[in-house]
C-alpha cells in the first residue's frame, strides 16, 4: 500500500527577526524579540521556558495561527502566510469530535480535503494501528482514557501526512505514568515517520528525552534565546549519567538546583 507511506518531506523551518507583542493594560508586552532560529528537516526541537516567555506564541506563529509584528517564518524556503497543509498542530487537549468514532475522527481531516471516504478510512486505519489503537477504531471518544484520546489526536495529525508536527504541551494533562508511556510512543512514531517535530513543554526531562536540541526562552527577553544540543544516544535512559547531567544543565538555565 504505497499510498499509505509518507512522502519524502523536508520540513525545514527558518525564523528570521521574529518579534511579537500584545497590548496589556494600555502598554505593550513583548513576548518574542528578534528571534532567529533554524530547524532542520526531520529533527525534534523542544521549546522550554517559564510561563509567559512566548513558547506557545512562537508555536502559534509557526502554525500560522498568529502573525508576527516583525520578521518572518519560512517553511522549506517559502514564507508562512496562515495555516498550511505541510503543518499539523497537536494541542494539550485532543479535541476529538464526540459524535464520531475513533476511525471517523482520524479520517475527518482527509475527508474535508476531498479525499474519498474509503481511501481516507484506509489511511486512517494505518495510523490508528501506528499509535496502537487498532482494536479501538470503532470506539467513541467518551470510551477512551486521556492517553488513548491523545493517541487519536496524534493519529489524526499524522493522517494528513504533514512535514511538521507542532505540539503544544501534548502530555501536560496526563498522569505521570501515562506521560512517560506517551513520550516513548512519540519517540517511536518519530523514528518511523521521520517528520519534523517542534514541541512546547514545561517538562525538562521530556525535552531531554525527545529532542535533538532545546530552545531556551527567558521570561522577559532580557536574555537571548539559547539553543542547547542534546547529544545523547537513542533510545534514551533517564537514569544514565549523561541524561542526568543534561537535566542539571537545563535546570541551571533557570537558576534551579
């Protein structure tokens, strides 16, 4: 079934001179200032920083859901102007349609693009299998656990075969054990699909476990954004000495010990 295999996608992202501010109490609150960033096709970039530093704002600009005040975003050399088919967003809440089954939810994005229903559902079954939910294809969202629902959200995003997955705290609402399982699943899916992933997270261990590089943002833009390479072999062991050292390094970025 060659039509189910993802295309050779580049997914290269370039951010140049990006600035974004919001009006707050008759003044302007700057959350991003003159940000430059390159994301290689097929890599995982994690974005970390304190609340209010602009992590989600940056993700929304990359998704085309918001426009910057200045600067630009390029996907494979083309300027971003609104949402595009080469990008898919996974939010903290999976936002499944409660009147559709798992299979129908995953196929929905293809069907609204005009893909024939039979073909859309065939591809949807492929990605439902990829996230380990084959036996739940006919289940309703209300019958799923939080982790299962988020797997459906990931399958739905992958079904449209994007170049880039943008993930906004995708596991933030899950319990600790489910979160660890989902992190391992996302790493496996990334290995199999080769898609570029840009992940916003407050969880430093999650960033280290998943990412090739970590972008560190400061709260008030007083410090420039820093990129830190996560040069650890995969699959990663959270108890391994290099992992622990990287966690300490990231904690030190925020004055933690």
